[in-house]
C-alpha cells in the first residue's frame, strides 16, 4: 500500500514537472521564434538610431514597432552574445521576420549614415568654402547648403534685418560663425545653417555686439562687413595692429576726402561672384574701388576677434597701411597719415 502511494506521488510530480516544462515551452516559443525569425510577420521597418540613445531605449523602440516581441528579451540576448556591441548613428532598414543575428548585421550597415564628424570652419572662410567642406565631410551637399542660407527662413532678428538680400551674392555671408562643429552625416542643410547661426547669435550676446553698434551709430551688418574686411586684411595680426587697421577703414569712411575704402580683398571677392555668374551690378556693390563706403555685405565669415576689432577701432590719424613679412614668417603692419608718408615708407620697405 505504501509502495503504491509512493508511485502515485512520483507520477503526480512527474506530471506536474512535465506540465511546467510544457508551459515553459509554450510560453517561450514565441520568443524563441522571434529570436530565430521563424513564423514572424513580413513587414519592413525603417528605424533611426539618434543621438543620446541607450541600448535599452533602442530595444524598447523595436518592441513598440513590432520588430521584436520583447525589448527586454532582445537586450538580454544582445548583452550575452555581443557584450561590446554599439549601435551606429543612422537610419536602418529592418524587417519583423529578421532573426536577432540578422538584426545585428543590419545594424552594422546603415541605409543612411548619420555618424558624427568634426568639421573645422576657420575664420575668414566664405560661404562657398564652408559649403565645400560640408560636402567633403558627407554632412550635406554644397548646393543644398548654399540654397538654404540664401532662401530658407531662420528665426533670428539679425537675419530678418538684412534689407538688401537681392543685392548680395550670398545672403548669410559673414553670419555663419567659424568654429569646429560636431555634425552628423546626411543632415538637412537647413539644420546645419541654423547650428552656425545659433553659434553666431551666442557671440552677439556674449560680446555685447548690438550695444557696441548702437554706441558707434552703425548696424550689426555693417560691423560684420567691416570685420570681414579686417579678417581678410589682417588675419593673425596683433590686437594693436587689428585695432589700427580698423581705425584706418573707419577713418576713411568718416572722412569727406575719401569716397572709397579701396581694399583689395573686396575686389577678389567681387571677382569670385562674377565667376559664379552673378551680375555686374552685384560685382560693383562689393568692390570698394567702385562703391562708396562699405561693400554690400561681408566678404567672408569673420572670427570673434576681428568683429571685436571692427567695433573697437583705435583712435588715430592713420589713413593708409601696408604689411610686410617679418623674420618669423609673420607680418609687420606699417601705418601712415597721408599718401606721401605711405609712399615713402612703402618704398623704404621695398613694397613699391
């Protein structure tokens, strides 16, 4: 009798264990099928891994879009089988019938690469130079960047205040702040332009440029235009020399004896516009050997230092200057109050 009870008990235990195993198999089967890509719906999904993602957030997104049955199950599998796996930034083409192994392979081959690249925009670069650098780094096409800065709407007062757009070669020349940017490949040109305008806006505020412009009785656009000329004429010069160069140009603008600035870099820029197919009237607005005062707009994108120099001209009686190379490979700037003095100093220095 006792032996029979033992047999019955063992039978019940075995049946219970089999039931547990069967239940586990039934419960886990959908997840195993999901892992192996078996008996799954055939549906293509486009998914983007964005900046500041986490592995768990990606897994959760994949569950919500139906690519995996359980984000937590997929995350555990990924950590166990690929402990060093990192998602690349980009847009990926997935399918709900993919196995987890196939998904790992898919995540290594983005449909659209959105990885980060460092793009250095030095001071004094022009819109066309910036556009070329962006295209070379795979950020956006040069054409789309140029079109965006010319035509798109941007929510900045200094953009809205540009009142001679039709007379300019490139609308935002001077306003695309030179810096080193962390940018994503295959980004819309509008966003890239906006990032550069945001960097410029920050410098306007941090340097108090608008307040300084009011004190000088000029517009911000005029300050940026003057800064671009100083950038082209005296890039790398000392603060003192930059201040003197700034003083020379402002002295000329204020003096009735000088109707033109006569800065060679403005001619080079005007010639560039002519090469790009712009009209002769636009050319005339930029070359300071044909236009009075400042050119139509900036001739490059100046740095913070040169805009500050434009807004802090040295007080002097200088109306002329030239530069000569010194022994260190740099430039020495020589200033004069009138043309006779300028000519005498230039002949002595061997530049005339």
